[in-house]
């Protein structure tokens, strides 16, 4: 009960505590109902994305219409590998939405809850997962003892050359049944190996959950080869293939799939795929991919620098296109 003295209302401490509790409960209920309350979604014509800002005006995420990739800005990390002095420091965390983003989702409660979960998530993202296969990466096993991560080779050595053909299930050593019930059995010689597209399918597909296919070309799943990923993988083209080196790299963001025509002996179709990581400590646009010359996944500079903007460098001159899945 309150009392009045000289026109001042005095509320007992117990009543204040009750009011505070009610206010806090109401605020918590509002947050539960809309975990993104106070966040703003700002569309940018410059990059064709929605930029998400929290109530404190901090840039927390970027969304691309037609892509499941959600780029979250969080704790800064530094990626490094012993085969290069360059490092990549970035606050970008590459997450996956349940469905391709559309503007209409912004006001939907289920989507707002999902995005809030991705923004606060501490689980390994695409970049962290990709680094789990570089040289000297420690082996990781599941509860059944199956090794699902660790230093990967490119492929078996035959007549002094690393062979293509090692997919994610070859690395795992398991038989894989696709959505149409087609079956792919592992090749014993390819155990622990990932070629360029096999690496992308391991990271984005098997580990992160983008659906996979073999030769069905549904445009909703990740197909097997680099040239097929460029043509048929779902998502949004960020840099179109015009048959030569792109004039600008400004549209790239971490997690984008990159495509090259690195082998001039097999025509003009792309023949290599990798994942964009970000700008490195030397100002170069650095990527990670699995290559024969490095015998597996690398963001280092063995057998060609893993950069896109250094004149005369193999993977700079042969870069052709990019897609955000």
C-alpha cells in the first residue's frame, strides 16, 4: 500500500520489486515473441542485399534474396595456414537459412526466430568447417567412431599424379543414398581424400546441410562437379561468367562459391571450385580450395597463390564467376 506525504507518492519496496518483476517479465515476453524486436532491415541497391542492424545500430547480418546463405557479423577470428604468411582476419560467420531468403520473410515470426538463432549461434560456420580439412588439421570422429574431419588429401597418387574423383563419401568411407535412391559406394583408394568439388560438397553439403545430388540437376541441390555447381547449384549469381577475368570483385562476400577455368587444356568450361574467405593481411582476396598441387584443401600459396587479385597469379587470371548458395 502507498502513502502520500507533501504530495509525494511513496511506494513500498516490495511493491517496487513487484512492478520491476512485472516489467521485466513483459519485456522478456516481448523478446520471446519477437527476438529481433528493434532490429532494422535495410535494403542496399549497391549490393542488392538486406543489411540487418540491431537496436544498438550494430551491423549484425546480411541477407541475399534467393540464397540460403546468411552472413552474420560476430566475434572476429583469424584464419592462417603454414604455407603462407598472409592471414585472414574477419568478423564474418557464414550460416545457412532453412530456405532461400525472400523479402516477405522479414515480418514472419518463424524466420525472425531462425535468424536470431543464427546471429547468436556459437557453432562452427562454413569457414571454420572448411579449415578442419587443411594440412595438419586434427581428426574429428563422431560417437560411432567415424572420422568426419581432419587433414584431407586431394586424391590417390597414381604414376606420380594426384587423381580426381574423391567425393565427400569417399573421404568418409561410407555408401551414400541420394534423394532418388541412387547409391554411390566409396572408393577405398580415395578414403580421406577430397577433390575440389568434393571439398565444397563436404563443407556446404554434408556438414552444413545444403542438399546434395549426383547427376539429377534439380537446381535445388549441390551437384557433383565444378562445372555443374556453376550451372545448376541453387542460389544467386554474384559474378556472371563472361568468359574472362571479372572486372570487379567488390560483390564477393565470405562463403561465396568461386569458379575458375584453371586448366587451359580442357576448353573454356570451368574446372575448379573453391570458397571465398575474405581479404587477407596483404590486401588480397583469399579463398580456400582443394588442389592437386597442395594435395588437399588449402588457403595457402603452394602451387599457386590462393588469391583473386594479383596480376599474373594462376588463380587470379583464371577466375571466372561466383555464386552465393
